[in-house]
C-alpha cells in the first residue's frame, strides 16, 4: 500500500502543475483580449485614419500562439518534460563516457 502513495502524490503534483499551466494560458488570453480591445478603442478614438493597433495585436498574438502551443503540448521540444528527458539522456551519456 505504501508504494502507491508516492505514485498518487506524484500524479497529484503533476496534475496540479498542469492545471496551473492551463490557468496561466487562460489568464494570458484574457489579458490579451482586454488590452487589445483597449488599444483598438484608443486607436479609433484618437486617430482613426492611422491604424497602428494592428501591430501590437500581431506581435502579441504570435507570443500567445506560442504559449498555447506549449501549453497544449503541440511543441513538445520546449516543455518541461522535454527538458527532464534531455537531462536524463545527457546524464546517461556522461556516465557512459566516464
């Protein structure tokens, strides 16, 4: 019975970390939408002839896309799991070389 307890704790720890990652992405989306709505309102009230609010939307949108790809693991080579696997791989290589 004691062997399952560490497994349960580990699964719980990983689940909590995953929930925090997803929550952080949702917060990023909410801030992105709010700030860009505000920027567009400022743009159209201050000077509707020059549409400058598009550029922060595009730049930040690229960052938000990358955040989403990492969060939902569509870019597995930049996540923490990849880092842990790579560390184990390199440590294993170092042991063989020594």
